[in-house]
């Protein structure tokens, strides 16, 4: 487990920054809710007349005057987009950074198999994603206590669970892609979550594009949908789990055969 702890230590600053920034932005969003709630009638009326924009972000599905509706639209997006990018960057770089920094041959010269290296790095990455999510849950809980609002536990928990699973899928996809690339490509880690985020927006805006919900991980991690349906779309969730497994298995098959030189 030496490599596992080394990976955590090596990425601690990055994890701290990402967790701190997302937690801070989420907390600020929650803390301004009481002021926003006072003007919510005007805000709801304004959004009601914005057509496709309202549909794009699911504002037609929830009541922004209620805390859970406000949180699902305004606050949870911090974790949805930020957490997705963090996980994707982690996936694309956790193996390939050794090649980029010229340390791969040194690492592979030690009496440890490539499969063991992958497993320890995989475990360290999942641990980091879990820590990031727990920090946001903690920031959310503290902020809710500060403003003294009645926050329903079930939809909040479902939103956090959906985002965690979604981040694991983004990690798996980029983890699998990384074994095909030479060196870490952070641009891919940023681009993939952004692409799927906008695909979800497109799916919300037009009925004929609703099939995109089955393409993007944001399809099952859409806070407005989760609150409106009081649950996660299991069909899309299962599809996401299959994609996650496929990319992880592909990485385990391909990486031991990869030419590192």
C-alpha cells in the first residue's frame, strides 16, 4: 500500500484546493438563500418567461422558493461540474503522469506488477473523490444549520449519491482513455465533463434531444430531475455503471501491455 499513500500525499494540495473552492462556493450559495427567498416570487416569475433557458436548467421542474429546489438548481451545480472535472482530470493523469514526468520506468523497475500499480492508484483516486464529496456534504450541513432552514434529507442525499457515482464514471472513462495516450492530457479531463454537461442542457431544452440523457452522466445526476421525481433514474444509472465497469476493465487489460518507453 506504499504507492497508495504516496499518491494521496502527492495529490493532497490539489485535493485541498478543489475541495476548498467547491465547498466555499456551495456554502456561499446556501448562505444567500434566505435573502433570495424574500424575492423568490419575482425570480420565479422572471424565469417563467425565459422559455428554453428555464427548461435548460430544469427550473420548470422545481420550486425555487423551496430550499431543496433552490439547492438543486443553484448550489449543487458547483459539485456537479467542479467535481466532474476534478474526477476526470484525476482519471486522465493518475497513470500517464508517470510517463510525462519520466518516472514510469523507475516505478516499473520495482518488484511490483503493473496491475498492483493500477489498483493502488485506482484506490487512491476513489479515496480522493470520496474525500472531496464528504467535504461538500460537511459544508452543506454546516451552512444549512447556520441559516436554520428545513432541508429534506432524502433528496439531498440522493443528489450527493448521484454526483459521487457520476464522478466515478468520469474518472473511469478518462482512466480508460489514459492508457491509450502518451502523457497526461488535462485538456481531455476538462473537456469531457464540459461536453456532457452541455449535452444534458441540450436534452433539457428539446424533446427530440431527450435521448442524450442516456449518453451523458449528468442524465442521472440532474438535481432538478432527482427532486422532481424524488429518485434517481435507474435506467440511466445502470447504463452509467456499465460504462464505468467497461472502461475500468479496458484499462486493466490494456495497461499491462502498454509500451512505456
